[in-house]
């Protein structure tokens, strides 16, 4: 069975199937990569909770940065947020994001 949460025309915020929660990409508010990453991860955490999951249950994260020069700044926030011993499989790349002011987008898959 597939369960969709907050489904619109274009996407669902959460799709659950066979004990796995797939979150839609999250972006954050703020002027800096640090601010946007913190806000983004706060949104990820809220969606994980809504899905019956948590950061400790993350399986995979895909991170898109508008500029790979921001890699270290984003990682400082990420490393402080990920629960010790529960780091997911992760990829990070550079991409043109949906709006010019966006600096980071994070997509998470987690067990639920």
C-alpha cells in the first residue's frame, strides 16, 4: 500500500511504502547557507515526525547546493544536526535550484 501525505497536483510532501518514507525536497529561508541549511533541516525533521520517523531512521540524503563553494558551510550545520552514529548514505552535488535566492535543497528517505 502507498500512503501519500499533503498531496497536491505536482507532488506529495511524504510518500510512504513498505516501511519507508520518501520526503519531497526541502529548502530553507535565510540569507546564508548556514541559515538556509538550519531551516531546511528543521523542515526535514518536522516531515520525518509527521511520517512517524526521525533523523535516527534516515536511510539516504541527497543534497543540492547552488554553489559547491558552500560545501563546508553546509556540512558544519549538517554534521551538528545528524545524530551521532546515524549518518545516512549521502550524496551532494551542485545544481541550479528553483529560485535564485536558494542555496541548498535536501531530499531525505527514512525508515518509518
